[in-house]
């Protein structure tokens, strides 16, 4: 009976929705969010960033010169995630428990993951 229960639990885990946590709203994760959103995967994907806005560094000189407004050179991560069907959490990761596959946020909450990416 024990082996049967273990096999069933393994199958259930294999069929469970994968949890992907992306730490940081940098250029790489912005592109990951865009592409994963287009794929409409069944995974549960969460982007965690300390700020809702991520500056596009290539446009910073133009912003300083007065050629661009704040909205022109900043990516609204929350809006991007919403359009892509991905959860957004504004906050900072403060802890990691790799044995339990979870990351702690500054508000004390934990996010469980199967796949973790940090930029």
C-alpha cells in the first residue's frame, strides 16, 4: 500500500501546475514575461520586483536630455504582467530556502517555486 501511495503522489506531482518565480524586473525577465505570455502556458508564473517600473537603460540619456518622459523609458511591469497573464508582486526577496523550493519576500510571505530565475 505504501508503494501505491508513493506512486500516486509522484503522478499527482508530475501533473501539477509548475510554479515559476522570476526575481527582478530586468531586461531578461521582461523578455521572458513577454514570451511566456504569448505561449499561454499552464504554469503559474510570478514576477517579483522591488519596483513596478523598470527603466530601459538605452533611453536614459534621452530622458536626462529631456527628450523622453518618465513613461517613455520606463516599463510598467505590473501592466506587462497583466497583459501577459502573469502575476506581479512588488517587493524584495529577502530569503531563500532552496531545500524547500521557496523564496521569502520582505513582507514575510513565502513564494513556493519549481523553477526560480534571478537576474
